[in-house]
C-alpha cells in the first residue's frame, strides 16, 4: 500500500514538473534563450523517463531521474545567480543564454505586468530584430529579472519534492523486492510441491 501511494504521488509530481517545464519552455522560446531551451528539453525527456520508471516499477529509471534533478536544481540556482548578477555574472550577457547566436532577452522584459515599451531611437538596419537596446521600458510592476527568479524558484521547489519522493519510491521498491525474494527463497526450501505418484503398485513377492 505504501509503495503504491508513493508511486502515485511521484507520478503526480512528474506530471506537475512536465506542465511547469512546458510553460517555461514557451517563454524561453519567445525570448530566444537557446541554452535554457536545450536544458529544458533534456529535463522533459528525463522527467518522462522518471514517470515511466515510476509506473513500470523500474528503479533504475527512477534513480537516474533523481540524479538528474540534482543537476537541474544546480542549473536553476545558477540562472537565479545570473539574473541577480551575483559575483561577475551579468544578466545582459548573451554568451550564457544564447551562445552569442542571437540577442538575449527575457520575454518578461517587455511583457511584464504594467510594462510600457517606448522606442528611443530607430534601430539600425543591420541590428537584430527586437533589439532591446533601442527601446525604453517603464512602469513595470515587477522587474523581469525577479519574474525569472520566481519561475526558477518554483522549479527548484518542484524538483526538491520530486527528489525526495524519488528516493522514497526507490527505497520502497527495493524493500518490496527483497521481501519477495525472501518469501520465494523460504518457500523453495520449506515447501515441496505435490510429487508425481506412480500408478504401478509394488506387490510383495513370496518365495
């Protein structure tokens, strides 16, 4: 019963993680942030495998899923530090988010709650489309970096809960397998199936 309940809870958490990361993927696509897009894709695949392992009773899949969650939490902590400009990190850097392939911008920079976008100077013809260096953004109720931090914090919370339940489910599956092996081993020595009896009866011989 405990194993079934733990697996159902973990399956629900995996579903929540998939919904959350698909929402995250949409906004990263809108912002042309290629590094997060790639890591989001890997995360989606891993969560699907973790869900499969949970439903199909495959502890190795669940263990791999738990290991990935540790890496995923680390990545999200780094992104939070990036947007908060911890140390030498700069939230305007294009190298980390887009590998310098395009202009890095968070979708929330121009579309956050209350934000008003005003062109300052017309961008040059050679400039990338939507270059935010040539616009003025004012009136935002919440700066875009804090919206991004809130999204990443929610991701971290979901992954921590998923990691705890993944470890719990792996433990329960292992205990159940050990219990099954013990019962099978006990029966194999203590119980003998019905023996085939011969229909030929031996009669005593008198000499």
